[in-house]
C-alpha cells in the first residue's frame, strides 16, 4: 500500500472516531454538546426568506458525497 492511501485511511478513521466521540459526549446527561440528530434538525430548519437553505445545502452535500465516492 502507498503512503498516501495509508494517510487517507488514517484520516478517515480519525474523523470517524471524532464523530463517535462527539456523539457520545452529546448524549451525556446535562451536556451542552449537540448530538448529530440535533445538529441535522437545526440545519434542516434554517431558512433564508422562503428558501429552505439548510435542506438545499444538505441535498447538495449528499449529492457531492454520492458523486465523489459512489459513482464510478
């Protein structure tokens, strides 16, 4: 395996561990850290005038993820 592939896998692993750590921290009693569900709910409610900008941004993010990681 090349060094860049190993570095990429380590970076994704650290990102996953960070997300899990923040989720666990957010689920503790009296925590001020939002859970992933609360964060998604906040983004989905964000509007600019009549445009649901949070939903458009989330749709664009999922399109980007699908296009870059799943399309071959």
